[in-house]
C-alpha cells in the first residue's frame, strides 16, 4: 500500500484564491482508487474535479459547502482507515497550534504592512474594522482621513519626446507596467487609475486617481492608457470605456521581450520581459503575454487571453478569446482551444478543447467547466 497523503486544493492558474466544496464524491471513511473522483470545487469562474492521486481510505478535512483556500488540505488518504483517522487528528492539532501562533503574533496583513510602510504610518494608529487584525482597507481608510496624507496633485514633468500615460490598475501589476514603460523610449507613466473609491492615494511615487476622474485627465494632456487588470473580460470593458472618453489604449512591450516584425496585434496588450512571439502570429486586443512565454509561429490568439509565466505554445494554434493558459502549461501544434477556457498549471494539451472547458493534467483532460 502507498503512504498516507494529504489532498490539497489545486491552483488552476486564475486569480481566485478561494473555492467552495460543492460535493464529496467519496464518503468519509470509504476507500478510493487512484484516479477516482474525490470531490467537486467551484470558484467564481469555474467548477472543477479533484481526483485521488493514490489508493486508500479517505477522511474528510472540510465539509460540504465550506469555503477553502488554494493549497488548503481537503482530505487525507491512507493505507488503513485507522491510520487516516490518526493522521487527521494530528493534522487538526497542527492547524490549531498554527492558528494560535498567528493570533498571538499577527497584528496586520502583509498588504496592510506594506501599505503602512509606504506611507510611513504607525500600524498601532490604525483602528482595525474587524477581528483585531489591521487589513489593507483599514490603512486606506486611515490615509483618506488624514490631512497630512492627502492625494498629491498631478505634476506633468515629461521627459523630452515621451508620451504621458495613465496606468489603469493601482496594484502590483500596474507597477510592472510603469517599470516597462520607463525602460522603453516612447512613453512615461504619470499616474495610476483605480475603480475603488477607497484606493490608495499614491503608488510607486505617482498619484492615484479614481476612474470617475478620467475625463479630467484628458484636460491635463493625458490621452494614452495602459492596463494589466486581471481577467480579459474586464480589460475589454476598460478598453470600451476609455476609448469612448477619447483615450488611446496602448500596447506595452517590455524591451526584454522578442516580438517578430511580422507579428500583428490589436491594442491594450501587455508583452512582458522574457517572452518570445514568433513569425506571423496574430494577437487580438487586451491580452497579457507573461514572463518567459514562448509562442511559436503562425498562432492566432483571441481577445482578452492571458498566457501566464513559462507557458509554451507550439505553432498554428487557435486560442479562443478570454482563455487563460496557466503557469507552465503547454499546447501542442495544430490545436484549437475554444473561448473562455482555463488550461490549469502545468497541463499539457495535445488535442482540441471545447469552449468553457477547464483542463488539467498530462495529457490534459476536461476536469470542469467555466461559468
């Protein structure tokens, strides 16, 4: 018999950090065979299956309809039922001990700490909104109420021959765009845009404005926007919104990326450092081609796609719109992938995939459906 094994929530490669356990397919205490379906999970974007990686007896660590996080333990599979139950008891004691340590040591989330450090705020001055833990939203509320931390005014100090750009999305992804523009010789990021009314007031040394202030930015001489907001459908909505206001959505291509001269692309794309896009590939609007991605020749990539770090695409692939190809996944040549698909982390695709499919494994197979 195999050794005991903990079954954890897999990462599909999308941004959802939480799932709901919709259904157990194997009852608590029952035996299971390797490859048999254990349970069904659901995120805001997809429902997908979790299979047993080994044979043995199953004990549940979470209940039906319980919310679970990425990499959280779902079940234990052991050679005997007694061993599985013993391991469950040990696991639960470990979790309780960790929760106790976190309660005694953690006063703020990492995002809250980072934001407080950026604005030189003493965390003890921030009142938590719940659970005695200072969260990012609490720090933002503190900033918004503090007269000494008011939003700075926009100062356009543009280097000669550079075009000012507003970066849509006041987060870590937006900062990567700011850096990519700074390394180029055409554009200069001058501010960030955010949809949240409780947005941070400044980021990476630049002011942050709410999206309701977009029309005011045009009056200040800003007519170009770049974005890396996650989820292709949202990026396309932003494209429509800003174009109606008279902005031009630009392509951002990191100087350390290689894009063949014969590549054709729409607007609003972000091509990150280390990516390679080869001959005669066609890319639509609002795509993200991430770090270290290799796209061979003669591919067709639809609007709103996100190809995550380290993914590999062969030649003559048709990738449907709003499809996510997760970290380290690969797609063989002459394959057609439908719209709104998720190719999960490390998967290998060797045959056509229907729209709205969630694909996992090597070789890849359908493990769920997107919403």
